[in-house]
C-alpha cells in the first residue's frame, strides 16, 4: 500500500486541556472552587484544584520540539504547539501528520481522573467530572465529529456513580472510558473484588470500551531510587502487562463475558510470549489454583477481551498473527515524546513492508478495528476518498511542522519543514 492511500485512526493521543475548559460548565456554587490555570513566577502554567497544583509536564507536550529539550520540567502554553490544546489547530496538525481521527486521553486530571476523586467534597468532584466529560464530548470531540472519538473519565471513587456516568455519556455518543491499571494502588478495591460490578455492567450494557492507559495506576515500574530514568521508561509496558494478567485471572470476564478492555500505549511485542506463559501457567497449575475458563485457554480469553495498541512496534507487527490482527489498533501518541508525528504514516508503511503485511491487514490495524470497537464512523460525514494520508495532507498544504526550540528566555526560534516536504516527489 502507498503511504498516500493509508487511512489512520489513532486510539491513543492526548489533549492538553485549555485554560477555559470549565467556563460556563460548573454549577454557580462551585465556580470559585473549580480547577483553574495559575501562571507561576517561574513562567509555568499549572492547573490548581483544591489546593493542589498540577503542572503541564514537559514530556506530555513535546511534539515539534527537538529531542535534546525533552524533559519533565513544567511548561507554559506558549512553549507548546498550539495544537496540543487548541482543537482547531490540533485538527490541522492531525491532517499534516496524515491522521484522520484521534481518541484523546486526559492530561491534568490523570488518566483515571484520580485528581478529582481525591477531593474530600465528592459533590464538587462529581460536578467537575461531569463538566470535564461534557467539555470533551461537546467542545473537543464535538467540534469535529469526523476527526475525534470521544472519551470520558470515570467517577473513580464510586462504582454506582461511575456506572451512571457511563450511561449518561453513552447517550451522548461516547463509548470509551479511561480507567486505571490497578485500582488497589489508588487505595481502592482491586479488580478481584465485586466492588466494580455496577461499572462493568454499565460498560457491557452500553458497549463501552474500558481503556487502561500505561501509567494510570499512579505508579511506574522502577528498580531503585537512584536508577536512571531510562530504566523506568524501558519498563513502562510492564505496567500494562501486569494489568492484563490481573484482569485475566480475575473474576471479571467470567461474570461479564462481553466486556472489552483496551491496553492503551502498552505496545504489542511482548504479547506472544505473555500468551504462551498464560497457557503454560494454566496447564501446570489450574487444577490446584481452581482456575476454569469453560474449556478455553487463557490465550483465547485474552484475544476475546483485550484490544492491543502500538505506536511503533516492529516485533508486534512481525508476530501479528500470534496476537490477532483483528485485535490490534494503531496509536500516534501526539503530542507525547514517543509520537512519530508528522512522519507516522511513513514509519507505519515501512514497518508493514518489512514484514509483508497485506493491504487487508493494514486497513484493519490502521483504522477498521478502531472504528468497529468504538462505534466510530467518520465516513458518514467525510467521504473515504478524502480521509487518506494524501488527501488530508493536501488540505493543509504549507502547514507548519517545523521543529521549534526555546532559548533560556523562552523565546521561540525555528528550524524545520512544512508538510509539503513530507510528500513524496513525483
């Protein structure tokens, strides 16, 4: 398949929330207590809620920055591409990168919404969660319904209220919920408890996907306090692996056989060994541990319930048949540091060519699986012929994709390319 003919739907990108997110969305009694942006003396823009400040971490918004400037220091809106937080500019960046559509995880509330759940005033917290979800569904995804898959954050502290919110947002057309890798690390009952049953039932009833994003447990896999950050970044997929094992051996799928879970930003290369290990553990130990999957192997249960996702993963593409092509979705991860924007289409096709991926397999992984799982039909709004990498890039010819640097005074300097220079020459 030619790069120009590829259609890309990303199931993992990130919205850096704009400063006016909550304006006009909170009940009057909570307006003065809602989250707000504070500009610090150091020049950073940080969110503040209930006395807690949450910075925009640098690695969360480095699209278009030179890699030598990556880091975890707080940043201001002026130091980001406007497409990180402005939905109209985001769509231009998506088109410049050849991406038709995107599902965006939250930033400052955390992937599981635990920031709001930590508030002692749960009425305030509930109002904030609902306001956030309404903003995301109506103002962000709703601004371009052919370009965004809406996603909600959970009412993490109460499974019945969480179930109510799932049903509320599903009525608005949202069939995606972010969640945590491990509730126990947040001081909540684990996946092995019946505590979450109302939420699981609501997800099944509304055919909503549970999205477990890497890092959403509030903990990362580290080996020692003085280990370099490279160790943590290398081991990040282990969090997702642990979440998959926790859920698979739990009671959840036995009681809710229609539940679907996406392992977001977890990669896929580790999965073939993981599946083999699951089956071996079951064969050797299920008699005394009491595990019973009604005649299925654990690997079959995994393929039935889990959606797997990758950014760049040649090993996973090579072993796609072992994973299940019908369960694999593609991610861009814009504007995070792992993103290949704006050359993601080229990288994707190069990897597929390396391992002889057929056009049918490419279409399944690049957009068809995501559309099916998330009840997303952009072609009802935008013709398929106008949804390809080539067509999208043509719409924004000349759009700035320059690499931008900042001096110590936070003044912008430029060097780089426009999207026209990414197009193949005749």
